[in-house]
């Protein structure tokens, strides 16, 4: 009898070890870095290839592990209950329940999963081969379980297919970047740059363009000498040229072409034919995706385009630099005016020009103001207030207080933005 109990005890311990193996394997294979495993696979690591295959067939993997884990847990509990009933009678059921719950929780769940989380890649590579065998053995049963589950869910109106993804790859990358930034592994500059690359897929040209009110343009009817002075003083390489009406853009004047023509005419400005020096203007719709516009810039070897709306009206202009600034932040050269429009104050508030894009303010202050309904800070306030507010009016929304400091006609020029938590503290 003692020998029988010893054998059963050893079998129960073995089942608990198997339970710990299955629990740790599940955590390791779901927590492992797919990027690092992919790099190991490219370097010829055989186990990394197996891990990659297991992760790609995630539903079969999880099904097989859960099946194996439940089998060993139920069998271990049944054997333990049988032994304790023989030793203590009916009370043995309660003893077995308490003891097995503690053993499974501590040694078959928490302990292996804690280790797997702390050493996800190493653990995933270590258990890859045996888990592949488990998946192969339990494959038919897992497929049958999946079939039953899908049919059951459909009875309740939920249609789950193999291609359903909860998060897109971009969302997964964005989440990983944010997580590592909060943990201190990724500095803010790198987080902004990586996030900017991912955000390009969500932006349209309208979101990054220079608005028409900020465009430097030239009237072709103006004296050539005045146009030369205007171009040289503007600080820009390319200037749109219009005739009769600012919406009638007839071309783009490049500073290099202008200087070359001046040299050819021996500096005689009066002989310049401004219209002849202009290159054909390139018009793009405001709804063009930023990624598509970036590819168009690279393909056409042109870095400058005029943005128009659906009616053909000029809305602004977009350059290659505008798109790159969404990734690397503001690019300032020796001719750019050093005005950011975002001025943090000692009391925790921020004075902001109304034309500052919401994305730029979020990047500068590490905030998360929504830019779904508006592009600029002034536009956000007008959208939320459903009016053009007067100087001195203040509004609370999105967890911030917005106070209008200056207004020019119907345009909000300056605001003070304060996080609500700062207001509560003061």
C-alpha cells in the first residue's frame, strides 16, 4: 500500500511538472519578441524557425497547450482526490481541493509563468521542439475543438475566422514603442521619430501642408526687381507665382533659376522674364495620403507641390521637408525664423499660437490631444466650442483648459493651454 501511494505521489508530481511546462510554454511563446525571433531565424537559428512557425499558427498552438494543460491538471486532481479519500474518507475531497489548488497555483501557474515572462525568448527557444510535437499530436483534437467553438459562437452572432486580427501590425509596433518609452528603454526623441513614421499612414496632405495664409507667393505682374527682392528676402528656395488672382498659380519660381538668369543678363534685372523662368506648377488634392505623396515626390524628383481642394481652390503647399518633419521634428536651417509657437510657462501652462498643429503640440509636450476633428489648436477650440470665442473665454475639454488670449478678426491667434490636473493642484 505504501509503495502504491509513493508511485501515485510521484505520478502526481510528474503531472504538476507537465502542467508547469505547459503554462510556462504558453506564456513564453505569447510574450516572446517576434522581431528578435525573426532576426535569429534570418541568422540560421533552427529553434527560432520552429518558434516562428508555432507563433504563426497561434490558434493551434494555444489550443494544443490548453488541451495538454487541462488533461494533466484534471488527472493530477483526480489522482490526488482518490488518494486523500482513501486516507481521510469523504473529508479527503476538501483536503485534496485545497492542496491541489495551492500546488497548481504556485508551482504550475505563477512560478513557471513568472520565469517565462522574465526570460521569454530563452524559454521559447528551449521548449520549441517539444511543443511542436505536442501541437502535432493534439492537432486533430484541436481542430475539432476549434470547429465546435466557431459553430457555437456563430449561434450567438459572433463570426470568428482565421484572418481576424485584434491589432494591426502598426498598432502592435506603436504599443511596443509607448511601453518601452514609459519603462525608460526608448528616449522621447526616438519615440517621436518612430511614432512619426507609423503616423504617416494615417495622415493626408491637408494635415501637413503649409496653409495658404502662410504661403510666400509672387505676382507675375510685379516689377522683376521687386520679385527678386521678395524671393531673396523670403528665405525660401521655391516661390509660387500667380496672375490676376492668388488662386491662379501659373508656375513655381526657383531661386537657382532666378540667380542663373541674373548672371546671364549681367545683373540687369529689367531684362528678366519671370514667367519664362517659372516651372510648371504641380497640383495635388488635399486628401492625398501622405505616404502616397512622399512616394510621388521621390518618383518625380520634385519636392514642391500646390495643394488644392475638391473645387480646385488653392489650400496651401506641401514640400518634402514638411513630410520629413513629421518624422524627425522641426527642421530649421540658417534662413528659417526660430519660432516654434509653443512656449511653456513656469506655472505649468503653455502659451500656443493658434496656427500650431495639434500634432506638433502633442510632440513638444508629450500630450495626447485628439486631432481627429481639427488640425490646429485654434481649430480644435472652435470645433469643441461650436463658436468663435472672444478674448478671455475659457473652455475645459479633453482634460485641458483652453483660454483665448488674442484674436484677430475671426482668427484665434494665441491661447493658453493648461492641463486640468495642474489647475486642480493650484
